[in-house]
């Protein structure tokens, strides 16, 4: 059973930074895609960023491009999402997800973390 355990959520003022981390329990992720998604109250879950475990490919939603950076540490089986210049519009529950295929659609991802809350105050 694959488990994804996120950490790093919390409360921050607008303009501030947070770093999310997602620890992956299984080691057989050499070809997996790791994604971050978020869901704000009353809204659908939306794509934020994705990275192939090889690290070669990354992709970002336009709303976070230039502010968020997805990366992975293969030695620690951990994926990171440093988030800078946060705005209240970034407030949401953030989910880490994993899937064997490359993609940006939430429904295609097989494994999900529990989703830490990120709140950005104005």
C-alpha cells in the first residue's frame, strides 16, 4: 500500500512563504508522476504542479507559475512545494498525489495524501 504523508501547511500572511513536503512510503516511484493539487472552499480541486520522479519534467498551473517550485529528493522519497509570494487566493487544502502516468487531471491520480490546510491572511 502506497502512502503519501504531507507536512508544512499552516497560516501565513500575504506575501509570505511556506514549503509543503510529501513523503512517499514506497520506493518504486522511479517512473511515477507526483502532483500537487488544491481545493478551496466551494471550489473544485485544481491542479497546481507536477513532476516526473526522474525530475526531468515539471509543469505548473498558470496561477502559481513563477511563485511555486516543485522538486523531489529521491534519497528521501520526498516531493517538495516551496510557495512564495502567497496571496489569499492561494488559501486551500493542498493535496499531494501520485500516479504512474504523466498528467494534470486529478481524477487520473491513484494515490493521495491527507491534505494540509494552507491559509493566507490579507
